[in-house]
């Protein structure tokens, strides 16, 4: 099977800044792929290079086996949903959606059919004659989707398409986008800085920072086995306990306490133990079962979140967060109590600094 | 203004509960304050614009007497009828043609430059805008005389033609010379509104167009040009209207065979001493300009 997008050694330099630094990435056909990272990490530049809106400084870029690195955007079988939608303000919804087909000189009859089909796909019937500025953000978003999808691109690129929507609508659209992608079966490449969005929607995620692709994997792989401190910290909530690798199953923490944790990092290298708040629990001191790793501390804060409770525990050298389900009526430790934080051996992972 | 402020204080003292009467009074005070601020400008416009205009309007219905004076009696439409005579009609047609041609040339030269301006980095952009404005710092008359030197016999243009072997050419006192002078004089009026308009267009529209399979030219035709229409209309009117009544440039660079509206009106008032015809022609010209401005505002040219 040929890959939908195959990026080999792509570099993009703006003056002396490397926006994207020798990146390799393969995106499979039919995949919902998210490029995730903080702003300025190069994810948008990568997307724009695939679209042809930016030309790589060097490297190879193939779409379904064809080298496209030097082709202008109108010669590439991809379409983009822009961050601010970029709907043409002087055209109606219908004209916006028909634009790409007209430019490709598709026969008029077919254009009408395909536009109608696209409008139905994104459920915009009855709004065909509206101008973009007469529509809500969510509706504009649908028009932008229809305008891209109507061309049956081989790859659909989405640049933070949900960024401008409010939370409720964004969550709705996340599901809708995912369904839409399954329905049309087109490869989606999606850029976002919102890790939750990436986890919810994608088949695979590529995490970027400073122009480098740090890790590519399924949401589960990335959440459970982040490759380094940055990825661990960026995806989800986490406690990172700095330390040194002593052997393949021992990590010496900053305060000298040793814990059991498997890692394949070099002995002696600096690392961090990544412990997700929901993987740990708190107990009165001295009541921890055997077979669990533990650290002693004092409870410094209790945050009530309704469905869960967050305990902030002060250790000698740092503080940890522990998240537990809220069981009403259960006795809870009080702020100031001497307690123990524990976790099942293997519940956390060791990441490179 | 002081008056209105105390008025308001007074109203507020009367009672702490806001009533529709209070709201109305406050609105009235607000609009009265606005009127006082605009008063000096109103007075100026009435004395120096509306009144003279009314006088011109009245004179256009008057009759020229045998001594070159104007009789303010026996009102008639004779002066307007005269505008249909071949001589005058030709002058009007020639002026309109030249003004249209000037507008078209300015548009063709100005649009690419405005786009270039809009896509430069801020520093380069500001330098270029200053360069566009620099001619305004020199007197208009002086600049026109400069063209006289350049285009005249043994002038720079003629010498260049001779140097490249095309033989000596002289353009002074021809329509071509007038055209060159007009384009030179009015190009900035085209460039600036176009620039303002193009600069405001978000790049992402152009990118979206390219992404949707449009070529560079198609992107210009279907997206850039329609979106910059307010600038095109504004620039065209700013060039067309004054070049229709242009006087100085045709007078200095043009010959006797190329009399235009502006010169003709001056002749009617000063030489022929036919004030009614001069007045009627002025009025028709103004009506055309007024119509053009209405088109402009209708086209959404609020953003000049």
C-alpha cells in the first residue's frame, strides 16, 4: 500500500530559523493523523508544505507516491481547511463550494450535483445562498469543509479548524469531523495545539516541538509511553519526578530514594519518572500493600472536582498530584495529614529528560 | 458646550430614577453638542461653497448681453442648449475620452504597483509610499513645466529617441503630452486607495484560491480583484473626476487643437465673457462628478 503522504528529510528554514528540521513522516491512506505541538513548533509549516503554500528548503515530499515538493498548490491533489476558514466573502455558500470545481473545469451539470451533495454532507441545506458573514462560526466551518471535500482531495489538510469555536461546539465538531472522515474515507491531516482534541479524534498523533518531530504513535502509545519529558508533559496531566537511571529496572530520584521502574535508557543518564495523577492513590502512612511503589509526604491541598478529587501532596523536594474518583461518604484525608502516595509497579514510565 | 454640560447636571439632580424623558433630553444634548462642534465647518462651507455654487447655478440661466456683461433677467435655457453644439460637444467628448484613458492607464500602472507595495515588509512599504507622495511636495505648476522641458524640442525625451536611432520626436503640445502629464499627476491618487484596499485583504483568501486549483491569474480575477473593488472604484473616481476638469496640465502641455473642458470654461468666463455658458458647463460637469461620487458611495467606498 502506498502511503498517503511520505515526508523524507524535509527541512524548512526561514532566514536562520529552522521551522521544520529534517523531518521524516509517513501518513497512511485513510488515516486521521494529528500534528500536535505548541505554537511555533513547525506543525503549521509542515501542513503548509504539504498543501504547497510553503516550499521546503530541502527534502522529499510524496503524495500517493508522486513527488510534489516543487508543485504549486493548484497542482496538488490536496485541499485545505484554513484556520479562519478563509471563505470568500464576496461569494455565497454555493459559489464558495463550487469554486474549486469551476477552476478544475468540471462540467456545469456535475458541479451542481457535487455541490448539492457536499452541502448535504455537512448539513447546510437551505443556507446555500447565504454569504459567509451571515453565518455562525460553526456554519462557516462546515462551508469550509464542504468547499474542500467537494473536490474529492486525496488528502484533506486541516489547520486548527476548531480553534475559533467555543468549547461546546468544538466538542460537537470533533465527533462530527471524525464521523465525516470515516464516511468519506479520505486521509485527514489535522494540526492542533490541543492535546485533548488530538487524543479524541486521531488514529495517530505526531508530537512536534522546535521544528522536530519527537514521537509518532497512537493516542494510547503516546499517552502511556511518551519518549521524553516534553511529550509526557504536553499530553495530559502528569507528575514528572527527575532522577538518574541506575539499572534497567531502578531509577534513583532526586532526593536519593530508589524506585522500581523499567527503562531502556542508558545507565547513568538523566531521566524522569512519569506518573499520571489517576494512576496513583493516597493512603494514611504505613498502610500501603506490598508490591506497590510508594513515597511519603504531607497532604497540602484537596481540590474537589465533582466526579473526582485532586490531592496535592508535598514531598520533601517537590509536590505530586493524585487524582481519585469521588466516592461519596468515603472518609478523605485532611489537609496537613501525613500520607503516602503509592502506585502499582509499572503504572508509570521512565522518560528521557 | 458649557451650557449643555450644566443642563445635564441639572437633569441628573432632578431625580435619581432614569426616565425616558431624561434619556431623550440627554440624546438631544448630545446631538446639540455635535452641532456646535461642526458649526465652524458648516459656516465655511455655506459661505465659500454653497453660496458661490448657487450663484453659478443662477448665472447659467441668465443671458449674455452685447457688451459682454450678464443680464440677470429673461431667464432661459439658452446656455444649456449651446452645450449641444458640435464645438462644445467635441470638447466634452475629447475631455471624457482623455479622462477615461487616463483612468485606465493609471489603473493598469497603479494596480500592480499597489499589490507590490502591499506585499512588501513594513519598512520597504513605508519608503515606497513616501516615494509615491514626494511629487506632492513640489508645486503642481512647477512639475508641469518640468515636463515641458523634458518633452520639448531638444528635450530629454527627444534626445533619447534620437540616441536610440528613432529620430527626433517632439511630443510637446500634443494629446500625448497631455496624457503623459495627466498620468504623472494623478497616478498617486490611484495607487493610494488601491494600496489601502489590497493591503486589507487577508492572504489566506489568496492561498485558499490557489489551494482550490486556481492559477495565479484566476486568483487575481476571481478573488483579489473583486475583493479590492472598493479601492478600484475609489481610485478611478479620484482620477477620473479631476482629470475631466483638468486645466493646468492641458494648458501647459497641450496645444490649441486639444482644448479640454477646463480651458474652455475659463475661456468662456474670461475671454469670451459668456458667463452663462461657462456657468452651465461648470454645472453639468459638477453633476457628472456628483453622479460618480454617488456610484462610489453606493459601491461601499466608505473606507477611503
